[in-house]
């Protein structure tokens, strides 16, 4: 058991927690079955609801991401080879992975703590015999660590099989989290999520198989290097880009995000939008030949798609009424910016050494802040007993940071801006800055919606959020704002300049989008108050449904699937006809044989007369 | 060349001799029959395990005698054969356990278990056959011994299915017989592995060789359910669940697929098949079958019928793997022979459990079953996800090697077939999983089970539950620990290396 084996622990521990939950459930189920045998009718036993009271059981459950966090913070660079695993496992911890692992584990840990409070009400209902609540709770408690294990595995994986395994486990287990509420909307969001995810998995599988087989490799590094020299690199990279793009919310493939995020339980939305969405980015990072070769055509497409997402999602997002939908569109917009940078790296590989640390910084910054924002939505629905200024300060902190006005956001922006200016991409900087204006508006809109929810909650006297919820959220908001991850061991290697705060002279250039956003928002609020017609027009815009293109896709798919269904029905008819025909032929043959038998019986009966006649005839013929 | 014939004979005899003994026992001697069945299954598994270890060490097991001049009966344990033998003995044990629980209290159990043993004995014979003549003997024995199992229930529907089954398989058998005789005339006796015999025939014989190959494929393709010869398989699903499981996972369908493997690798040789352009044809037929089976499965409402069409599709993965020239394709085909067996047997067991415990036959009756029968449903979930190709289940490994093989053989379009088939698999399996776990069912007060029986202390009878869990665990563990020696994948790789590096 070497030090590297602790890498195995990071994934094994959440899996063990999931197995423990499953085992407990199975045991109780079995015992209840045996006990209820006499009564005849079977009822679902009270499974995990009771455990939600026991502190140490919940602590065990929340501890699932802690080994990963410890590994990210303390373990030196390590790699682990697992001969027995799948096609031969190879896991690694290096600079990029450490940053992603650290923030992912942290977000999961905080969201897990938050979930404890969030699900308290459900656990109470389940204890009082509500089977629906019990079912939701069981699914959540079981699938949460499983999804986490997948997420951690895909970050650590260096071999393709582990990476794809982690990705698949995360994707499929997260479906159960998305639909956990069990409502109609939840299932609609879940369906959008699953269908898009499966299409994505298909493209990923195709891309991975094609590229890995051409390069004859089992590792992601080998895949990237092989892709850089492969003749059909453009086609393979397109498949991979689109496949991972589903998870990363590339425009056109993003439709599941605004449908699935609002319906999922809040802690699940936080990890979906904060951590899991980054799996798409990591997928690009690990499989596309970034910094190795230029794929100009694809690079341009990727860049344009990213920019379109950054602007369009912001425009559409501000019309949304549900804060989580606004945040989901904000995720699409932010991921659009990251997509733009990936496209830039495909277009100009020489920029990659500058882009890579900036991208990591951006991803970690967005992940934690988005997580904090999502967790905040639950807080405004159940306002804790905090002074109003503190509550709103903590709610506004991640919003300001994401808009780029504060700590981690400011640094991420500055690193990027400085690097791009130096490389002569000033027009891109301008565009990204304008996109940041969109982010500011989205953040303002989120806070606006939350304020509404807050007022509503206070009017109806909603129960205050439990302590664990408030604590996890406050901690997340604070940790997200402070760029502590810059102090991680190897993270500094590429991002030395990142630790440098932007000079004072640059601040106005970095802060104007936020200022402008604030001014525009304030102006709109004032104008709406003064001019009711404007207010009415704005309200009409608010009717735009989340999931913009999804209904269109559904109609398209059904118009395509109807002919397919008819075709399949025709096929089966044809098959049956053919079989009937064959059976008919068989019957005919049998009938013919039966007829032959009758003929033979007739022959037997008349054999002697026939012989006589025949003999007589022959004799006559010969005598002639 | 009689080296180590004892073990070979003993393994074959365990199930072959058990059959008459079971026929001799009276119908109500449950304990004796069960002991006999399980004892034989365990004994055979042990013997085959011994042979597996021996073959891995490099020992050879063979037995042969001349029947008439120029035609001999040959039994031989080579890595390929022993792989199939291992699969059949492992699954026989589980299927026997399952069948004991499944048929509890139903009539004609003596007949069932007798023919069941005969069926498994013929499968073992097929696995260990050393030439086409021996193969043909056991192949036909399998056809005949399966018929009573298919029609076991004796209902008009079962009888009709049995008639269809016989019509297809006997016609296939005739074609196979003609092909074997023609090959005999052309090249004399060809033992499996003597690939040079056909390879040395001059180009003037190539037209004949191609013709015979097509005939062989038609004959074997009936059992392997290659479209359009698959018609009997979906109908035969009226048989009891253990029979369906055996039919789809090891016995009949696999016998056809295994025969095709033997013909391609050990009679023609992969090099000759490739030269004659036979592999491309096989690849196209297999791809067509894969897509056709998946499409048809989509429209089925009966659980077992959907599984049957899924078999049509999945078994062709084996043929597809074989038709990809190169070691990766070989590994894919051979590993899938085992992988598909593990996953499909699990799925059919589950379907049987649903039918037995709750009277569920149709997919729309499965709402909320996950909470009533979590063990079975977990096994079904694992099997279905494996079929879709989700890692770390075994189905993913098959798909991975198929993809590698496709590129190695210069046929990248196969990847498109694979992905399309995965998507279709997801389209017909995931709705079932959705119903199992996410839809409210009778436990939540929506509707009622069609016909609930409380068969055991747990969610269903232990005889039915444990085999399901065991095979599901195998299909998970064979994927997770694929890198260990004696895993299906490692064994398939071993065979592939022998095939390509003589």
C-alpha cells in the first residue's frame, strides 16, 4: 500500500458509502419482508428516514468527498497503476487535476452538508409514514455518493476506460438526483437531461473508439497526441467536442441545463452546475489536442459557438422567473466563455500555455461561485435567522465575484485579459468583456428573483433553514470568493502571474461591465416603477419558457420517429407474412404428402387387378 | 493421440449419464433428482475448471476413434473449446438452481430435467468437438433435445413455437450436413485447427470453398439467429424462463455462434477467410442483424420478446467481432461470447422472476417493481446497462474491442453501427429501468400486480433470487476485474494471440 494508493481511496470511499447505504436498505427491506409475511400485504419499510436523525450516520454520509479533498490538499504529485481494473487503470494527480479535484470535493462536501438540512423536512415526513418522501430520500441518499464517485474518478483517470467509466457513472446516477422531486416538471427535466446525455455518450464513445484505435493507445495523453497527428483529426475532434459539449452546455446542446437544474433538489443543482458541468470541459481538455496542433476549422466553429452561447444565454436568461433557471442560463453563458477559450486554443496552439492556467482558474472560480449561488436559492426560500445585511451580503458576494467585481472573479478575469492582450487578441477581450456585462445582468436578475422569493417566504412565515444548510452555504460563499486554490502545490507552476493582483490602473477597465450592469438594472427598476406599460412589456418577456429550443427538438424528433415507427411496424408485418408463407408452404407440402398417402392406399387396394391388367397388356403386346 | 482422455470423458459423461438416471427416477423423487442435478453440475464445473487450469498450463486433452474409414470422432480441449465449456458449465449450475425453484410444483419435472441435462451435455459436446463431424453430431442432438424443453408447457402456443423451431433448425441442420459432406469430399477430414488443409487447396477450388462457406453460414446462422434466419427465436420465448435463459445465453444461439467461430478460425482459418473476402460479407450480415434486431426490439411490449430481439442483435456482435480481421476483433468476438451469456442469462432470469412472483409479462406492468423486488431489479439494471455498454460492466469491454478491431481491420463504419446499436439499446432498455425504479406502482397505490404470489421469505423464492444475483455479480466483476488472469477478456486475449501467432 503505497502513498499513491490513497488515490484509490478517493473514489473507493464514496463507493463504499453508497454500498453501505445500499446494504442497509437491502437489509431493512429483507427484514421487513420477513416480518410482514404473516400480514400478507407488503408495505415499504421505513428505510433511511430514521437514520437522518443519527448524527454519526449522516456524518459518515457527508464524509464521502473528504478523502478526495485531503488528497487534493496534501498528497504530492502521484500516479497509480491498477492492472486488474478494466483495461488496465492509470490514475494520476497533477496540477490541473489537483485544482479540479480540490474544488469538486469541496463543493460536494459543502453541498452534502447543505443537503442534510435541506432534506430534514422530507425525512420528518418520511418518518411519519409518507412513502413518497421515503422513496425520494432513499434515492437521493444512495445516488449522491455514487454520482460523486463517478465525478472524482473521471478527474483522476488517465486511462480512457476509467475516464469513460467515471463519466458514465456520474451521468446515469445523476439522473436519479435530477428527478428526485418526483414532479411532472422533474421528469420532464430529467428526460431532457437523459436524452441529451445519451446522445452525448454516443458521440463520446464514437470519438474515443475512433481516436484511441487510430492511435493504438489506452491513455488520454496518448489519445491527445495521436489525435494531433491523425489524418481525420477534424472529424474525431468534432465528435469529441460535441459529445462532451452536451455536458458543458454548448449552445444548441444546452437545452437540458435550464430544464434540469431548476427541478433538481438544490444541493444537487449546485453540484450539477458547479462541478459536473466541468466534466465536459475536462473532457475537452483531456481529449482535444489543445496546444499540440491547430485545428483551425473546428477551432473557429468552437469559438463562434462559445461566443454565441455567452451572449444568447445571457439575453434569454434575464427573462427567466425562477432564480435557478436564471443561474442555469448563466452557467451556459459562462461555459460559453470557456468554450471560446478552448476554441482559441484549437485555433492558436501557441497560446495554450497561457490559456491553460487561466482556464483552470476560471473553471474553479465559476464552479465554486455557481455552487454558492445555487445553495443561496434554497436559503432565500427558507430565510435563516440572520440579520438582513449579513444575509444579503453573503448572497451578493458570489454574484459579484462571478460578475468579475471581486476577489476570485477579478483575478480570473485579469489573468485572461492580460494574456489575451499580450497575444494580440484584443477584439476577443472586448467581446468577452461585453459578455461580462451579460453576466452582471444575470446576477442582478438572480438577486432580484431571490428578493421576491425572500419576501414571499417571509410573508408566508416559511420555516427557517436549519443550521447545517446555513453554515454550508455561508462557508461556500466565503470560500468561493477567496482564491485559496492558488496556494495549492503545483497550481502555481503555470499561473505565477495569477497570484499577482491586477494593478490599480487596470481596475476601471475590469470593473466597468459590473458598474454598467448595476446602472442598467437600477435604471430598469426605476423605469418600470415610473412607466407601467414598460413593466407590462417586460412581464410578457418573462413568459418565455425555460429550455428554449427543447420543444422544437421534441417536435422534430417526433416527426422523425413516426415514420421510423411505421417502418418498423411494416418490417414486422413483412416478417410475419414471410413466416406465414413459409408455414403455408409447409402445410401445402404436408397436404401433398397426405394426398400421396391416399393415392398409395388406392394403389394397394387395386394392386392385384392392376397387375393382372398390366400383365395381360404386356403379354398381348409381346405376343403381337 | 489419446492423451488425458479421462477428464474429457468424465466431463461429458457427468451430464450425459445424468439424463437417463433422471428419466429412471420417479416424478416425485424431488430430493434425489435435485441432489443428482446439482451434484452433476458442481462436478462438471470442477472438472472443467481442472481442464481450464490444465489448458492454461499447456496440457492437452484429446480423445478420438475412427467411425468409418476417413471419418473419425474427435474430442479435444483447446482454449476456444474450453472457454465455451466453462461458460456452459458455469451457467448450467445457475440455471439448474433456478429451474428447480421455477418449476416447483409444476408437472413433468422429470421430463424437463432429463432433456435439460441432455441439452447441456450436447452443448459440452459442441464445445469439445474436435472436427466438424463430431460437431455436427452434438449440434443435431442439441436441436432434438431442446424441442421438448421449448414445448414443455404443452399449450397450443408452445407447440406452434416448437414446430417453428424444428422447421428452422432442422432445415438449417440439413444445409449444414450438406456443407460438411461437401467439405469432406473436397478436402478429406479436417480436424479443427488444421487450417493449412484448406489453405493449401489451389485457387481452382476457391469457388467451391466460398460456396461451402455460405452454406455453412446458412446452416449455422439459423441457430445463431442471423437475420433473416432468426424467425424461430422470438417465438421460442414461450418456453419456461430457465429454458429461454439457457437457449439465449449458452445453448442453442451460442452453439450457432460458436460453430461460426470454429468454421472461421479452425476450419478455414482467418487468413483464408479474409483472402476469399468472406469476412466482409459476414460483417455486413452481422451489422444488419445488429441494427434490425435492435429496431424490432423497440416495438415489443412483452418483456421476453424484447429480450429475444435483443439477443438477435447482441449475438451478432460475436459474428461482427470475428469478421474483423485482426486480433482485436477476435478478442471482441470471443469475449462477447462469454459476456453476452452472463448478461442475457441474468436478464431472462429476472424476466422469469417477475412472471413467477408478480405475474408480470408485459413491460407496462413493470411500474414500481423496483421497490417490491429490489434484488431482481438491481440485477436487471446491471444486465441492461451492460447490454447498452456502460462501463464498468462487461458489455463495454466488448464494444471497446469491437471498435478497436474495426479500425484495425480498416472498417471504421463499424463504429457507426456500434454507436447506433448502443443508442437503440438505450432506447429499449432505459424505459424499462425507468418504469422499475421511478414510476409509482402498486406499492404507492397505483394499480395492482397482475398475480402476486409470495414464493419465499424474501422478495421471491431463494432458488430464484440467488442465481440472478450471482450472474449479475459475475457480469459486473468480469468487467471490473477484466485485467486479472482467467477473466473472460484475458482468456479471449490468450486465444487471439494463439490464433495470430502460430
